[in-house]
């Protein structure tokens, strides 16, 4: 049987790589979209897990590039069963809400929200076509947001807004695609050890040691990957629109 195909945006490193490796281990062929020039190490890791791979260096903020992603997947694999909207950025410089710039706002919102929103539109329409032709096959969409979707960080307000937008985007697409049996899910990572968080490692080490998280450790990319794999395997198909917190218990209200 042909392996199902997954597209992971921002899949060359960090959380995206953790997701891609888990999907490969669970029987998926994997397409990685990223803006980084070299993804060979990640591709080799996926191929060792039995996956066929395709690397697309494409910018999801561009409508033309989004269309190219879909066309390349169609040419190479002919199908797409899972979209993981993982690509995202933090502000280049953390700035107080009262001094933040429109340039930073536009950059973060375009990458974190606008790009995924319209990439999902393209993929969803293709999935609907595939579902009509192959009613027994399952198609799913996973959006990677953040605990910043509901946690105030006034030094990076644009990032918080973008992730809150991803949360609503998940609800909208889950509602719209339910009639086609296409599940849409949101995963909210907490404090995860990646390149993005490396610049604030000392700060978060101190907070974690001080009890910020019930589970007193950093999250790892594979923690997110395992959650995506559970969705990809169909274990949560009656939970469309659901939010899965992968955050060491950060979201708990504690006394």
C-alpha cells in the first residue's frame, strides 16, 4: 500500500523536525517546506525511518510560492493526507507594546497567520477533491500555535496576536471542513527547547526551576511530534477543533 503523505511547514529543524521524524516513524512520506537552504540532515533522518521525502524551499507568505508547494506535491506524490502548519517566527527584536513597529507586526503576522491561513485554504480544497475520489481515505490538518495564544507578553505582542489568530483559524476550518470528515486540530506548545528559545534559555531555566511548570523540565520537539502523530494515526478523529496543550502543565490554574 502507498504510504500517506504529510506536509510539514518549517520542518527542517526544531519543532518541525520533531514532527517530521515522528510522522516518518509512523508510516508517512514527508514533504518539508522551509526557507532554510540546507535540510539534508533532516531529510536523511526521515529516510532512515523509511520515508520518501521532498524538500521545498518556499516562502508561505507568497501566494505564488504556496501554489508551487501544492503543485510540486501533486507532481511528486499525487496526494496529501496531512498538513501541519508549523512554520513560525518570533519578532526579530522584542519591543515593548508602546514602541513596537508596524514592520515587525507585518512580518510576524504574515508568516505566522496569513501564510498558514491561505495555505490551508489551498490544501483544504484539494483534500475535498481527494475525499470525493477516495471516500475511505482520511485527511487532517494540524495547526501549531503556542501558549502565547492566551498568555500576555507585552514585549512581543505581535507574536501573541498571531498565535491567538491561529487558534481561531483552527475553529473556523474545523467547522467548515467537518462535513467532509476532515479533522482540524490545534497543538499549543509551551516552553520548547529550540533555536527560537535558545536566546532566552537562562530566563526560562530560572522560571522552570522556580515552579512555573508542574512538570519541571523543558519540552522537546519530539513531545510535539508525538502529539501530532496521535492525530495523524486517527486516534482523535472525533475531536475536531480540539486544542491539545503540550506544555508541561503550564495551562493549569494553580493555587
